[in-house]
C-alpha cells in the first residue's frame, strides 16, 4: 500500500467518523490504538493507567472529531496530541496524589516490553535521525517526545530558561520536518 492509498483510506475513515458511523470508531481504534498506547504508557508508566488514558483519549477523539482541521496538521498528529495531553494530565494527577514515583530518564523502563503495542522508533529509523541532531536539540527530543516531559519540566530538570527549551525543540522539529519531507518525496 502506498502513501496515496493510506491517505485515501484515512480520508474515508475521517468522513465516516464525522458522519457518526459507530463502526468507524472500531476501525479507528484498530488502526491507531497500538501506536497511541505506546505513547501514553511511556508517559504514565503503567499499563493499567495507559489503558485508561487510551480509552479516555479515544472518547475525546470521537466527541471532538468535528474540530479536526486537516489544514493545521495530520489526523494522526491531532490524535497523538489528544492522547499525549490526556496522559500528561493523568500523570500529573497521579503525581499530585502521590501515586507515582518520579523516574529519572536513565532509569526509564519500557513497561510495554513483550507487547506489540509500542512504536519502536529504531525500527522506523527515527533514532538514527534524532542522533544526527545537535546535542542540545537531541536532548530536547528525547525528553519531550520519547519520555513525555513537558517543556517546563525539561527546563526545571536541566535548569535552563523555558524560552531556550522552546527554541531548541522548535529548531529540532523543523530539522526533522525537513528530513521527513525529503523522505516523502523520495518514496
């Protein structure tokens, strides 16, 4: 299946979702739940909490599907942001309630090991691309996108101004976007 087929399938699924077709929700879940679970479980660091967050995220996606604007980004990125924000909110609540341990980046464990539910960034070559970024940008990507930190948490952790973190993240994303754009044209 090529990129155009994927795009057409996504457009058809979006139309079905916006029309309120309940079976489209099942197709959406089947297509994206594994990828989204991989992200949320790394943030909340618990498989059970990850499942709860995933369920909440899909309910939000279903209820807010009419707010998706393809001119602002891809459907997957929109869903990923909903899931990621839900996971961060849950993690903060659990942390405030004293129900989670603060875990250092060096001791971050993949709780979904042995499950086919996480995206292996090494498989798609993302780790190689991130490793080629300048050190300060690479560090930001690892903290924020791979470990689920917020920009403020990174600033606090690394004892640097929030504006510096935001600039480095933006620069890293722009660099990666250029590489991915080139890859799409090459495929």
